[in-house]
C-alpha cells in the first residue's frame, strides 16, 4: 500500500497520524506541505478524493484565512486551490492518500487514517 501524507510536523494530529501509519507497518511518502506546497491541481485532486469542496479543505480558523484580503470566492474551486497553493498554512491537515486505491482521509481525528488500511 502506497500512502502519501500531507504532513505538518508541528501539528500534534499530524504527528499522531504518522505514528499510527508507522505502527501499522506503513512508511508513507511525506509531503511537508508548508515547505513543499501542493500544486493547485493536487489540491483539486485531494478535494475530489475526499468528496469535499476546496472550501471545505480550508482551515477557516487560521489568521491567514480569516484576515485574507485576496481570498477568492469560496464557490470557485480552481481559484481557491490556487490561493491555497500560495497559502499552504490554510490547508486542512493532515491528509493521507491511498495512492493505489484513490482514497483519502483527513486525520482529524488521527484514527481516521485507519480507514485507509481496511480493504
């Protein structure tokens, strides 16, 4: 099983999600998204895999989001994905993607990642 984890090592939920994967014998490919922001197309793919709108991937409590003067319409997935690419702190975290099964979960709570391990 190939798992990609969009990870913030400073986030306790992200660290716990990584720990749960490792405890289950999975060594995920880690994308430290704050330093390696995903492309807008990747953000659109994540939203699709999660069956969410791009707006639902926003961490609306982040000052970067609530104070943004350049935030596009929450109904414009493409523009919003481009905005998140420029402001990766606004992306929900962690996001684990089963690359083989084209499935994804948000690790809030971290135990959500266990859904990917069930076939």
